[in-house]
C-alpha cells in the first residue's frame, strides 16, 4: 500500500515505536495492537513487523505466552522472515525451553546465515543447554518435571483460551475420580474413563501444537517433536484409549493433571485444616494410635506446592510401573493382551531413558518390587522354573534400558555422552545440532 506513511495504522505504529523508545512497553503494546486492527490483512510486510514489535514489547513485560503467540503469528504470515524465528527464540529462551529456542534461532539462520545477532543467540541457547545438562540433578530434574504441567498449560493456551485449558484439566481430573468410585453402574465408569483419556489426549495435542505449530512432514520437525518429553504423555493417552479400562493405567493421568491444581490445593489445605484439626486428630487417635502424638495438621501446613508436585510425579511413575507388572500377571488370565504388554513396557523404557526423574523413581520402585519378589522366589515351594523365568525377564529388562557405549557403536564414534546420562533426549539434541547448523 503506497500511503502507509500517512495511514492510521502507520500512525499507530509510529506511536508504538515512540512509546517503546521511552520505555513505555504497555503503551507500545496498545498502539501496536491498534495498528494491527487498522491494518489491512493483505499488507503482510507491514503486519509481520507489527506482530514482531508487539512480541518484543510483551517479552519486556515478561508476558511470555503473548510474546510466543505473536512470534508464531510472524512466522505464519511470512515463514521466510528470519526476524519471526528470532522473536520466537527469545520467548522460548525466556521460558527456559533452551532446546526449542536453539531450534528457532537455527531456523532463522537457515534463512539469514550471515545474521550475527542470530548466530550469537543460537550460541547462547546452546550454552544454556549444556549448562542445564551439566548441572542437572534429581532435585532440579524434579522441579523441571513438575513444571511441565505449567508448560503444557502455557503451550495449550496458545491455541485456545487459558480458561478453557483449566476447564479441560478439571474435566480430566473429575472424570478420573468418578471412574475410581466403586459401585457406580459400569456404563458410567466406562464413560468417565473414556472422557478422561480423550481430554488428556486433546490437552497434550494442543500443548504440542502450541509449541511446535502445525505438523510438518520433514525430518527437523520430527526430531524436535520426539525430543520433547511431553510426546510420551500423548503416547500414553493413545495407548489407554484403545485398551480396556485399567485403574492403575488411569491413575497417572489423574496425578499428572492434579499437578496443575497443587497451588490451589495447598491454599485450600492451609485455609480449612485448622478448623478440622480436632476431628482429624481424634480420628487418628482412634484408628492409628501409633501416630496419635504427631500433629498431622501442623505437618501438612508446612507442605509446599513444590513438595506436593514432587510427590504427585512420583505417584504417577509408581502407578505406571505397577500397571506394567499387573499386565504381566494378567498373562495367567484369559483376558491377557500380549501386544499391550509389549507397548506398555516400551513406553516405560522410553520414560526411563528420556526422563531423569522417571528413571530414578523407576529404579527405586524396581528395587522394592525385586526385594519382595525375592522373598517369594526363595520360598521352598516356589518352582525353579519360576525363578528361571524371573531371572531371564529381569536381565532382559536391564539390557533394554542400557544405551550402547562408544566401543559398541558401529560408527566408531568416541562421543559417549549419550550413554552417561543424556539418554535419548541428548542424542536427539546432538542430531538436531548437526542438522540445523548448515
């Protein structure tokens, strides 16, 4: 459009730029929004700049979700404009999604390979990835894991309003709880199970869509997708939706969703527990006298949201592992499902190798189960064939979760980082770094 310099949209853009230069980022957002509303939809070159500017202003106010939404809009308008990928990388880096930020910067570098600013930002993201990997521990990994619920909500809210995301999470949780209520008609249990799993799939799909955009049939998109631990929750949902209902299988869905409500639950506990203190203590004294001298209300009042989230994550892993063992036991019944057993244990294998939190929890659970199993196996009436089969399965599972060492790789590579804790996720990231820097 030839009269952009005198159009109302252009005037609003100038006001937005002036507000930006004065540090009035909220004012600049207001003016850039007006310019977007006044601009014609066919003026793509003008629109992408407006969305880029507003994304930067949102980021200055730490409104990361809005900044990411506008950066994605830039890319949607013009996928060959490197600035849009730079804005997306900035938003992702602020969210501490370092791998995704690195991917975004390198997507921009493929368009503008000589852009020194993009090159510097890409190197910054790679340093952040390495620092996060080198300083990771069980505690920090737990925090990261429990933060996935919030990250999922933020990504899904890029596609639908945040309020709808909360409604979906509440529907998943309450449907799962309804399924666990005994003595309900079977049809209601079955319906609540399907609703919970179906909405769980929907929420995770929306989260991945908000983070990575529309599906693309290329290697780079595939690598980015499978490097995201969230893809395993989507896989879990699809496994559950095609099988008959299992209580221990649905429990991880309930606990993972409950993580989103842990702050509100902590507030509720601290607000309402004191009023019920006498009743709680008298009930404990009656049924569990051994701990009647412990002030349960006082102990619960000290529980933080982070503590609750960590426990919910551990419960989720606990239920997943026990469901795997129940499926093995089910082999003795006519309703056995060998295909489901294989798929479920492959899912656990991926969790073990990709998720540091799950890896430690799974090891702890297996130690407990193995110690209990040894008691039964060493009983004088236990057939020797049972011990032999158990020993075989145990050895097989241990081999399945071991990544190949550098000496065993046919390529002869001397890089052994993937076998020392990075797992599949670090391997995929290494592949991605080689693919994108070209």
